[in-house]
């Protein structure tokens, strides 16, 4: 399955844009051209491919939206912030992530979050979850989708790329989670303890200040 997705992505990059991106608006074509002028032709096609995935899944079932977004962004490369941005910690916008074809776990998660929000998934059903990846013994971030407030969430991840319920991800130890409005500290059971607004996270605030109208 991984090799099939890679081949499909390569086809996106190599095929003529007029065959693949007929539904994309002039506004996003202009954005893609701008990115292409700065980062190269493949970056332009990644932006167009992103818009195509969004357009094709607007009316899809929720499981198809989750799979489409998870699969698309997982085609990007993992790169540490210090090597990619020259900073110890930097949360990239979706366009920055796609333009450079890489980022770390936060960038994968952030891009998936904003894509699903654009596809109409309510904010209260999504959480960006900061965890400890036990097998790697390091901090990590994933996206959680809650079908109902009391549901076991589905995890979108760039390490284990298959959608799985959190109950099947014993390798992840939640630390805190947040969405556009709120911040929760995790506890052993349940969705965590509300400790305030997500604006308390300086990196999240900085990211939102850098978001363009095309990414919100």
C-alpha cells in the first residue's frame, strides 16, 4: 500500500497540470505558481495536489476524509526542525510544509488538522495530541479524531501510517492535547483535564499568526 501511494504521488508530480487540476480555483493556482517560483515546479504541483485532495473529498464520508488526508500528508518527508529550519522547534504552516516537502511530527499533524477543518470536521472533534512515543523514547505529536465526545479517538500519525483507535496505540503515552480553543492535560482515562485556552502555547499562537487566508 505504501508503494502504491508513492507511485500515485509521483504521477501527480509528473502529469500535466491541466489533466489533474481542472477544478482548482484561479486563487489557488496563483498561490501554487508563487510557491513554484520560490521552491520549484514540484513544490507547485504539491500545492495543486493538496487542493485536488481537498476538492475531491468535500462530500466524502468521514472515514474517507480521514484516510485521504492522512495518506496524502504522510507522503512528505520527516526532517528535524534544526536541519530543516535552523531552529530547535518550529511549527510550520501547511503551505510551508508542502513547499519544502518535509517537516517533523508537529508539521504533519498541523497540516492534517487544518485540512480536516477545511473539509468540515468540527474543531471539537479534533485534537492535536502531544505524546511520548514509547518505542522511540521521544516526544511526538499525532492528530486524534473523536466521532463522539465519549468515543475512543482515531489516531492519524506519520509513524504508524494506518488509522487506528487510540486503544490500539499502546506505544503512545498522551501528555497534553489542544485544538483551536482549548488545552487539556492528559490523564489515565478520559479526554483530559481542561487547563485553559490553546493560546497558552506560544508555538501555536505564532503558527496562527503566520497562517495565510489560504490555510485557515
